[in-house]
């Protein structure tokens, strides 16, 4: 089965209760950001179960994306970089799931350059019941970014005043220079460290970052970090996503060549965040690599 020959290259997916949305990654050989939706009430193998929308119809700034968040009505696509670490989007796309999928009027865009000139893009977004947090990874200088962009869903999507910024790395020593995905456990927002520099520097910290949503967003004291190398000395910084099961947080670690050894780290959220005893590390093998995790 083939729906569209240009619909290729996806980085993450979202579910709204009926439809699955595949977020388009773009790169030089695949420059068209085709947003794909699958209707789970119909056959998975039937082309008619899928609908495709070219995000560039919304605006030329709508390019590559990596995951996003769903707030119960709107889907937010997190801007990311393209192949070869080329930043190709700083524009957040919001889709109203109560409206037609292929109608341009169902979409809104916001260019984060208007509030964050360094042009942070990342991997994924997290929704906590009110705010959407966009997980930082790179900026337009193709350097690691730790600047979290937060949108208040009770305010206008297109207004600069609806957004807040906080640079975790500059505020406190010990935070990563890049992150890959995050999640919310009911109180805390976690950001998974994806600092490829740690691969080259064995003594460098690999900090799992946590923000307390009951405290001010722009206060350094609202953030804490735990060095994953304290429980997993072989961790090289490439912790590419995770999942929360209601009590435990699981972190997927994907090592880099030549070792390709991967581990799964589990944190008990009922225990002290900065205590090594709250974590368990399981080595999987030398030939397995992980990107993300799911819970059913």
C-alpha cells in the first residue's frame, strides 16, 4: 500500500482519541512537510484511511517537525531541524482537531524567532494541563540549546505575550546543552538529555532535568538535575526519549558507535529525585539502539 510517494520521513506521532498524526521531518531529499493523519476507525491498510496535508500551505516557515503535544483540542507541532543538522523551522504549527484536516483555516502558526532570536528548535513538546513546553535541542547556529519555550494555552496563540522562555543551562551549572523529548508526571516536567558532547568527554555530566510546575517557570530554583552517569557510567548522553507508567519514568538510552551498547534507566517518581537509590539501570546489549518508548 502506498498513500503518497512524497509522504516519507516522520519523527514522532500523536493521538487525539481517534486519529493518529504523523509529524513530518524534512531534509534535502525530502523537502515537503506532509502532515499525515490516519483514521483508526478504518482499515490500517486502506489508502482511504489516510489524509495528507502540506503544511507549507499554512506558511513558508512551516517546515520540519519532531513530535508535539495535544491539549484536548489543539495539536501543536514542535519545530525541529532537517537532515545534516540544518535548522529548517522555528515555526510552531497548531491544528484545531474540531475543524477539517485539509482546510488551511484549521491551522495557525507562530514563529518563535519573534521571542527567541537564537532560533531554538527541538524534539517534542509536553502538555501539563495548561502550558505546552517545547523541548530544546539546537539553535540556528547549530549549537545545542537548553532554552525552553512555554506557551500558555489560555492565551492567544499568536501573541508574543502568551510565551515565556527559560534557559536551563545558563541559569544553573550542571544542565545539558541539548534535550530530546520530555514528559509530565502530574507535577514535574522532565527533559531527557541528548548532549552528544558527552560522548567525547567521559567525565561530562549527563543531567536529567526536572521542572516543578508548582513553582515559577523563570526561577532557577524551580529546576533540578540528576547526573545519569551516577547510575549508568557508560551513558554517553544520547537519551532519546522515555515514558511514564503512572509511577516509574523510563529513559531510553541509545549509545553511539563503536559500542552501540544501550541501557534502560528507571526512576521511581515517589522517591527522591537526586538519590541514586531511586534509579535502576538495566543493560540491554551491544547491538540495540533505542529512540523513545511507549506504555499501553
